């Protein structure tokens, strides 16, 4: 059995799979943000394989210097990477990402300075310097993955607390919408030592959404959270909860839970019975085993407003809600 033959076949299969995934993109339905970051690392894998085989092909032209070879392969990688991002920007559900281009270059450099046969023509001291720089780039690319894995461990340990902003990575569980801005604040809090500061913008819809959390709410009675309004003027916000079927149902307003809340000055402790969420969709019951989003947002603010969010959790055995 020729091991190298099967190894080459496997590498080519991985290369072609990565090529297809470059254009299809990661699915939005993934529940773990670690998988999203791992998916992005496919750019590095694809381009290091490309650089390795491109160098082997160029070995047929031995008079080509190593520097020219590297510049040619880097140029092709950069052109192809920009082309892919441009194509993605034309798709309705995709967008260009400059960090993908950085990952492409990182993968190409890894292939050239760690794997390419022609690297042996260069002094080992120079190779070592470039390899050290490339490893730093790899580390920079892997940090988000490691951070998300740590946060996913915390998510499971914290449950039924969905988010209380006491750990450093929690903002990555949330998405900003309508030019809103979020940050951890250590001066205002309802529980623990921190809360989430939310700056709502004047867009038609401005808000935030909890995207990564433990999604099975079947054994709980209520969703509770606290909001702090630092000014005397009350603020009307909308709380929204939806499940995995909501997107399939064209995200209709009547197919999810919506609740308008007036947030008065100071702390407002909100309690929403899970039974209200269960029965919110017009023609069906909410699938409590596959809750996919918890959003709070405002509509057409005349000027930016700030509120603080804290201690989002599921609870049992309470009776009243607002």
C-alpha cells in the first residue's frame, strides 16, 4: 500500500472541499460560535495546501528564485482571495470579510515557509524568522476559537443563567443591530459586579440579540432579566423571542413572541412566563426545545439612549409576570 498516494488523495479531497466551502459559506444555523471560528480557519487550510502544491509545480522551473516564487504564489493567493470576497459581497446573505483575506495570506505563508520543498534553498536562520512570524499570525487566528470554546464551557456551567456579564467573553454571545453599541460596564449592575451597557441608535430598529446560549427552555417557568434606565424619561423597548421554526416561517411578526415594555427610571426587573412565550405564535406553539434568539430593541428613537442589561436567566416556580 502506497501511503503517500492515499495521503495525496486525501489532501486533494480536503483542498476541493475547502474550495467549495469558500463560496458556500458557513451556515447561519450553527448554534456554537466555536464552530463558526473553526469554519473560518478553513481559509488557512485551503491556502497552505494551495501554496504547497503551487511550489511543487514551480519546481519544474528551477531557475526561478525562491523570492520570485513566493511573490508569485502570494500574488495569486491575494488575487483569488479578493475575488472570493468580492463574489460574496454580491450575494444577498453574504458579506466580504477583510479578516478572511488575512487568513488566506497566513495560510499561504505557512505553506511556503513550513511545507514548500523550495524553502530548503534559503538560509535556515531566515526561515526560522519567517516561521516565528507566521506562528504568531496563526496564534492570532486561533485566539477567537479558543476564547469561544471557553465561553461555551461557561454557558453550560452557568445555565439557567443565560448571560450575567461577569465573564470577559460574554459580549461575543450578542449581536449588535441598527448601529447599537454594547460594552461591559462595571459601575452599574443589578447582580454581581457588571452589566451590559447598551447604546441604542436612531435607526428604525436598533437593538441587540442573544445568539449563543443554552436553547432548551422546556423545564422552566419564566424568563427574567433586569434593565436600568439612567434618565428620568421612560423608554419603550420591545422584547422578542423566537425558535428554530421562525426563519422557516419567513420571520413573520405573528410567528414569534413580542412584548412591549416601558422602562422607568432606575432598575426594572422583568419577568416573562415561559407559557406566554409558548403560546405567542399565532398558528402554532413555540418550540421551547429549540429557542434561537432573545432580542431587545427600540423603534425610531429621536436621539440615542442608553440602558443597562443584567442577569438574564430562566427560573422556576414563580406565578406572576409583567
